[in-house]
C-alpha cells in the first residue's frame, strides 16, 4: 500500500485530496491532517466588516473531502523528511511515501511592535485577515464616525496582496453612502513605492485612490505602532497619527515548517516554481501559500497550481519526467466600491494588463477597469468556491495564463 499524506486541509490541500482520490487506485491510502474541522472562506473576511454574516464564512472541512480520504484532526509538530514520517503534537507518528505540504501562511501581528502586544489591539488597532479580527473591526467601524483612518500593510508577502486596497475602497464607499465622508480622513499606507507592485496596475489603482480623495503614503517601512500617542511610526522617522488603524501584519509559513528546517527565513518551502516539487526533497510537493513561488499568495494560485500538480505528481510517482509547467497564474477581482470591481490576470512574467477576459474583444469582463460585472463575478465566486473549486471540478479558465484579450504596453 502506497501512502500519500497531505498537511493542511485548506484550499490547496482539499483540492489535492479531491483531485488525487480520483486518479490514484485502491493501492493508495490518502490522509489529510489539520488542527481543526473549520474550513474558512477567507475572501469573506473582507466583507464581514461591512455586510457578510460571520457564520457564512465557516463550514466543516470534512464535508468537502471525498470518500476514501482519512481526516486526522491534530496539530502538526514536525516533518522528518529523511525518514518519511510526520510527528503530530500528541506524539502520534504518520508515515508516508509521498508528502504534500499545503499548510498556508499565517498573519503575524507579533512581528510588529505595538500591534498584538499594544493596549489598543482590537480597540483602535485592527486587522481583517482572521475571522476574529474581521468581527472586531466590524464592531469598531459601527462606532467610528469621524477622524483619521489609516489602512496599512506592513510588508510582503501577505495573503491576497490587493485585499488592503479593497478594504480601503470599500470603507471609503461606506462613509460616502452614510454622508460622513468629509468627516473621515483616509490614508492608504504601503511599503511599496506606489499603490501596487506592477506599473500598469499601480497607476490604475493609484488613480482610483486619487479619485476617491484617499491619501497615499508610500515607501513606509513600519518600525512600530505607538499606542500612547496613536501614531504609526516608520524607520525613516515619519509618524502618521490615527484614530483608527487597520494594519495587516507580515505573514510567515506554518510553525511546523520552521521547526522541521524545511522553510526559508519566513517559513516558506523552497520549490521548483514550475513543478512545485520541493528543491531538497523529491518526495515532497508544496501547494498554495506554503511555498516560496514568486507570485501572489492567493486562492486562484492554489487552484491553478493544484490542477497542474496532479499530472506532475503522477509522473513523479511513476519515475517519469514531469509534463506540466506552472507559470504563476493569478486571477483576482479587486473590489473598488460603488458596486464595482477590477479584474487582474497575470503570471510570473506578465504583469496585470488592460483588456478583456476571458475572450479577446468579447469579455464579458474588463481587465483593470471598474465594472459592475466584475463585482458580480467577485460575489459569485463564493458559490464557485464551495461547489466547484474545493471539490476539484474543472473551471472554464485555463490553469496557465492566456494572452488573449490583453493589451500589451
């Protein structure tokens, strides 16, 4: 009996379990491990502070796992790759022939002095990258009617790099609709030199910030949050006062990855960015946010990569050359308020461009342009996620990016 062990029952791990169960025969056992039985629809965290009920974000993990996959609900302590076994926190040992690490990334507010350890935490200092944080922020926004609001992210990488911008546009729209926009001063604070990482998208999103009278504080490398004076302080001496701070902390990989010596300095596992096979361990593949691939840590990347991974995994098991090459494809909607959203589609080598998606000239969606249909696509993705993506059903979007419909600069 061959044994496949999957660490992490989030987006990537659940997809891998569903896709591989249909491909591997009865001579394979598949086990997936996670610390709890709560699968969170993380894109929903963005909407909880505004309108989405918190209960809508969470479902049971095992409800999305296929028959024939064993679910072990335990904390993971360490991976012993040379001996091919995983140590759980309770001392239990799980042996494997092949291992998939899909343990995601985690926000680390403890890495920003004055954030999680400050007196203003969950009072005037918030984040929305956890369900607890989104709920606390919802309550804070309900009582915030005037003052200086900062939306900030500390450093890359973070999950869904556009989410801080999305929150900024949505919170501006909230106060505009309430007739309070002139009472709330909003600043978007970023360590980047512009609104986004790539030139075309950065210019478009920066223009949107200006149109909405949202200040941009760029090249801001945070040193600490001063809870006594209510200032966000950078290493170059700049200080931004706030009455409400929404700050996204740096992210790292899972603790067990760090403790096992499998990760880089941030706890992300080095992999071949095209095959997703671990650089130092040929029987380990890494999916989703857990790897060090140079693209967004986003659900779409996990989805596209998982589709290609299956063929590579089957080839590796058979001792054959891996046939598929992942190009870093990411596809994401960016909520921009006014019941509109932009759409970004890019990969390792091609930045987000303008144009139409998925069909050239037809769309129906527009790239890097706020439209109502893009917004509806963002909302519809919730059901696509639960009903199609997690069960491993094919979506009508190619796993590798197409240049059809894109306007090259």
